[in-house]
C-alpha cells in the first residue's frame, strides 16, 4: 500500500468521526467510538508502522532544533507519521472535550465551533473550549 493510499485512508477514517462528534455527539454509535477510542487506536497503528518504516530507512528522529525538525519533515514516512499523529491527537482532544461536556452541559451550538476549530486548527479549538469551560464552571 502506498503512503498516498494510507494518507487517504487515515483522512477517510478521521473525517466521519469528526462529523459524528459535531453533529451527533450523543448518538450511541458516536459514544461507542469515543468510549473505546476506536479511530485514534487505528490511527496509532498507522503511526507506529510509519515510525518503524522511517527508522528502518536509517533516518533518525532528531527533534533537537527547528532545522532538524524541518529536515525530518521532508521525508515521506516521517511526514506521514506526523500527519497521522495530528489526526489521532486532535481526535483525542475532541473526544476529551465531549467527555468533559457530559458533566458541563455546554449547549451543542457552542460545542460545535469548538470541535470544528479543534478539527481544523487543533489548539485553537482546545483553547476556545477551555475558555467556555472556565466560564461555565465559574457561573455554576
């Protein structure tokens, strides 16, 4: 399987999960996928494979400087691992936010932009959720 194919598969796995989390967060299928972290686990398996492929190619994993990281992300297997890393961890943050919201009770119209921002811009959505969470906790 080519890296381009795995890239498409990984994206195709993540996108429906985000749609479920944004549109149907309380649906039993969505809750099952969140509770058991099905998609992040599958993405993590891809990640492990691509890290192993990268290391087997003789390349290292030097994160010690910006130039080292920039060089690392010019290698296909490392870029693929990095992309899957983003997909998995952004999903985990979105799932965590929904789990937090089970107790908070933030309306879905406020959660949807937080989740969408997390999907598109990771830390921006997390920050937005944390602001809303802080306000909600202070007012209850």
